[in-house]
C-alpha cells in the first residue's frame, strides 16, 4: 500500500515558485530597496561615504524636525506608508498564495491550466488596521471572500476582519490588528472658533480604525439602544459636550425629557431650554408644543430654504429623550396609556417631517421592539450598543447587520460606550466608542455653557472653556490611543 504523504519536491505539488518570485520581483516596491541598497554600497565604496552620510544626516534632521512640529502628520504621511510597505512585502505577500489556496479562493483557467487567486493591489496601514485591496479573478466573488472572514482572521491572527466591496471585482479586506477602543476615550477639546457647518461633523469619540467618530445631527434623528450599563448616557453627554458651545452661542436649543425622574439629565439641566423629569403630562405637552413649532417653522421656511442652516433667529432644536420605553409602554393605568398615545402621535409628527425645519430627536431605549419604538424606521441614525441577542441587533441596525459585522451581542460588559453604527456610504457597520464625560465634567459644562449664560454677540466666536481645565487625558488629534 503506497503512502499518501509526499516528501521533498513532490510535497509542494504544482507550486509555481518561479512565477511567484517573478511577480514579486516585477514590483518596484520590492525591486527598489533590493537594488537600491547594493547600489548605495557600491557607490560608497567607489566614491567615498561622505555624500551618502550627508544625505542620510539631512534626511534624519528633516524627519526629526517634522516629528517635533507635527508628529501626527509625520506618522500619517511617512510612518504609515513605511508600515504599509513592510506589511505588504514581509507579512502578507509571502503567505498570500498559500492562504488563498487553503481557503478555496482560487479558480483554474481552463485554457492555460493556471491557478488564479486574488491579487494584492495595495496595502494601507494605520496604527490598528492593515487594509488590503484585492483584485478578484473571474470566478471568485466578493461574497466568497466574506465567507472566508473567520479563516482569514485565523490565518492573520487578527482581532477582527471585515470585507468591503468598492467596485465589481475589487474588495478591501481590513485586518484589525490592535483595538484602539479598549481604553476609555477622553473628551475632544472644543473648537476655538465655531462654524455652523461643523454641526454636521460633531465628534463623539473614536472609530475602530482610530479616526474620530463624526456624527451629523442637524436633520438626522438619532436612536440609541443598549442594555442597562451599555453606556447610552455617554453618547448623550458626548453629543451635548460637542453641542455645548453652540448652545452657549444661541445657535442650538435643547429640550430634555428624562422620564426616569431626572436621574440622568438633571446633571446638566442648565443646558436645556425646556426640561421635564417628573410630570408625564408635561412631557407629552412639550413634545406636542415642539411638533406645533415645527409646523410653524416649516411654514416660515417654505419657499425660502430647502436645507436648514442654524442661526440665532432659527436655532437648531434638539429634543433629547432619555429612555423612550418609559414613555411608550411603561406609563401605568388608563391615563398613562392616554399620555403614551399622545406622545406617540407627537413623536410621529416630529420624526415624519423632513430634514429642512431644523428639529431633531435624540432618543435612547433599552429595547428596540416595535411596541417600544413605534417609529423605529423614522430614525435615520441608529446606534446599537451592547445588546442581548442577535435579533435585537437586526431590529436596531436592519436586516443582515449582524452578518455584516455588528456584533453588539458580543460587546463585553467591561467596554461600556462601545457601539456599532451605520455610516453614510458604507454597508458595513462601524465599531465606535463614545468619549466618557464624568459627573464633574457634566457639571462644569452645564454651568459654563448653560442657557442662562447664553451670549448674544454679533460674531459667532465665543469664549470657550480651556479644555485643559477639564479632567481626562486629551487624545492626540486624528487617532485613538
Ligand atoms: N464611553 C464610556 N467609556 C467608559 N466608561 C463608560 C462609558 N459610558 C459609560 N461608562 C461606564 O459605564 C457605566 C454605565 O453606563 P451608563 O449609565 O451610561 O449606561 P446606560 O446604558 O445609560 O445604563 P442605564 O440604561 O442603566 O441608564 C457608567 O457608570 C460608566 O462608569
């Protein structure tokens, strides 16, 4: 009986070593350094080492000066490119052929008999991600790469892997090597000059790729869901932190409703122009009044502006409801049900109007079922934090979100403030973590920026608090710790 184990040359089967080496050598990313270093040595031996040393010294001085002036830009422009290059040629390229073969991501060309596998076109690296752009041969589909995610993660020993299809036949595979969200995210400093258009770009924390998590709030209703202790309030306070200078300048008005008896919003009540925490009837009235104002504003702006721009005459109004479930299903008795029905109608009126009038609702909830959030579909921005099961994830972020990577049911209890969000232009959910605003910082913000201190100067430049007077480490601009 012959042995099935092959040894020596036969063990590699039809492994096309020569073709692989040729394809590596054809690339300037490999050939440049491969030829450059010996050429430099030959030059040094023939012409003397003075010139190479002077050039190397000048380069070192430029890099040190650049690093001292702007470490972030040196890291982005030089550091990450060098890292991407070394990752490509020393980490991924040598293994890629084997990985693709093992994971069944190959096809055989009938005419030539060649085995075709996804080719690496580009590698981009940051502090925590290696992104590989792949060219897929005809016969290997993007969804086959998606199916191989778990195996790729295993092969690369990555923390997580995700796949993005950018155009037919091309996919980016992101290998998450480190987790920038593992540590609590500090607050971002307020800008020194307010610009109304920055309301579309408020920074609430960091994304998993280390970039700031930016949220558009004007014209976007936001719904946050998560089990108790998931950190819903950190998103609420991070948003109010980002809005605080605008509130102070009179460009934004916030109405707060805290049906949990003021346990949360009371801390920053000076930020709210209207605030209800005890009387459910008054909460319904507040929402109804806002829905009426919204109708009036729609008439006021009709024919004048199709997109809303906040001003002191027509400020952007944010209605914050901390724990919607308390209002929609938990109010007791007949009177409670009557108030819930009024709240439901008022919310429907607020959520149903387009983005033009400058009113947005920000609501949090423990549960995301239809009876709790009747108007779930009317919240364009959904933020899903730690949840109990996959069904809740699908209800929060939509069908298929769990399969595309929104693993809310796997967020550990030890990481409050972590969430998955859907961002414009991306099918795949993005993992983020909100900045943490502690009680002292909330009090400091409320007293500094509260509505009673609102200024009405002509210039939209406002005196801001010095971010260094608030506690917490300020994280370097552009990338998480
Ligand atoms: N972004 C964050 N970073 C670090 N720690 C956080 C963050 N958010 C919350 N925490 C911590 O987690 C705890 C629970 O958070 P929080 O009260 O915000 O949860 P919640 O979802 O609002 O819960 P509940 O529904 O019970 O009000 C907080 O006491 C805080 O210590």
